[in-house]
C-alpha cells in the first residue's frame, strides 16, 4: 500500500514563522516546509533582523517581541501571499521604516482590505504605486490596538494577519468581520496562537485578541493537506490506495475535508488518529459541492471531474479568482483544451463527464503551482499531458513531480 510522505504545510509554516519571530525566546519549528514561499518568508524575517538557524529538519528562530531588530529594511516577498500580507503587519508592531515589494504575480493580488484595516488602527502605511497593492512602505511606531472592521470576503489571510498582530498591540484588538471565506484557515490561526500562549476568542462575527505577546515553544509542522489532495485524488481515480501519515482526526487543516468530497463520490475513506487512507472503488459519482471553506482544493476536484459518471458542480468559490491566477477560469480553460464540456459562473464551475479527453494536451499553468499538481492527476488517465511551466511547483513542493511519479508507480500506473 503506497504511503505518501507529504512535506509540511505551507499555511502552518508561514504562521509558525510569524509567531516564532514575535515570541519571547527561541522557537524550534520541526519539519517546516522548505519551498520558495516559505524560504521567501524566512528571508524576509532575516531582512527585518531576525536570526534563523537551519538544520535539515528544523528551523530555530530568535524571537523579538519588540519588533524588527533593524530600523530600516527592504523586503522582497517573491510570489508568497502569506509573506506579502503577514510581514508588513509584523513590521507595523516595530519601530522603523520598512519597504515591501513582490513579484509581478503578487503585485496583481489585492491587499486593500488589510491595509485599510491597518490604517484604521493608526499604522502609517503607503502604497507606493497602485492603491491596495504592492509595493508599499510601513513607517512603524507600534500599534495601540482597538476595534476595527474588516472585509475578509476575498481572503481569510487578511483576518489572520490582524489576529496574529493582536497580542503585539498595546491594548489588544477587537475585529468585526463583515464577510469571511476559508474559515478553517482562521481556525488554524487561532489554534496556533493559543499554542504560543496568546488569548483569542470568537463571538459570532467578532474576534477578540488580548495583549500580552507570545511565548516561544517547540512546534511540529503537520503535512500539507492541500498537497495531500492530489495524492488522495490519484487513489480515487485509479482504484488504488494511498495513506498519508501525520494527517488524522486532530489535524488543524480544513483542507483534509477534501477526502469527504471523495467519499461522497464513491471512494473509501478512513481518517484515523494519525493518518488518513483513501482507496478508489472504480466509481466516481457526480456531485454538487460547496467548497467555500476548502477552495484551495477546488482545482483538484475540477481536474478529476471529467472522469465522474455524472456532472460535477463546484459552488461558492469566487475567491479562487484572486489567487495566483484566476483559478476558476484557468481550470475551465484547461478542461476545454482537453475536450471536456464546462460551464462557469461568477462563483461556480460545472464539468460534465467526458468519455475520452484529448491526449498530448499542454496545460497552461499561469505560473500557478496548483494548476500543475491538479492536472497531474488528470494525466493518470489521459496520456501525454504536459505543462508550459512545470517548475512552478517549487512554490510549495519542489519535488512534486518525482514524488507523484513514485506514488503512481505504486498505484500501478
């Protein structure tokens, strides 16, 4: 039975790096993800004056509750959304002038709701070119705290950034949220904040964070559930069986709920105490599913959808249009290139069964790692699929192609 060794969670690694940098003492992160995104985050912390010691399996971060060790820095956030959103927020709690820029792809992605909220809290923040986008400059003098209203309908990362900031403010934060997507990612944030000694509570649409800072700790990073979705989907499609250790009943990541979608389609799923197993049964039924809270796995399901016996309709995923690319449109375009019949709306996509897809199709990735990893699953049943930028997987899983090939050999593909 193939066992997939999935690298650490990108979302958890990014949050852990923020928390470790802000904590009082030295934090050890065990099995952090080593990828372009997380290396970019760590590099950004180093530019802000934080010391990071690396071994093959751990990162040790010297925390600075008082903020960055330097009074001036230029930070390049690469393609990383967590880097681009979390680091300016972290810097705001310090004292100095900090300039942030990012790749052309990340410059296109919105920041407006977060930067408006930071300004409402008194942060001196200026967008240097286009309002609501990188590049930006923060002239930091600490954050007093108080109450703020936030629209997190585009990205839960806006709320996560403010929550992480809360214990570093002088009086704490009260955040009223008017809209929120990807709720499980916020639950990851609050659980991790508590693990680092913070006090945070939710009462309906209001999140209350008390001041008091963070406490250094040793924190183990669980495998990335979004990445695991491609391996689970491969098992469901091929009739094989895959086990992912380290993701079980107590996993923090909501994207593990993707296996519930596969179960509704006909796969056998077992979520144990410390591992999850998926076995394909030779059947994939059509399904209508709301993926608002697990939208990073929408492309995985879309790429699997043509092989179902009935239509697959994915709803409430408007926020996927403002990711690394317009993922909803990119999925639709690539499925049509493969010969599938697809319909889309503002926040939904529907894929009809296809008796046969077009061999030898090149997938347009738009530099988005999830396009590559999702349509690698499609390639298990349609020969000759290639990618215009296969290397963009370095963002989250540099060894994806080798790991996926090894797994599929175990599945008999």
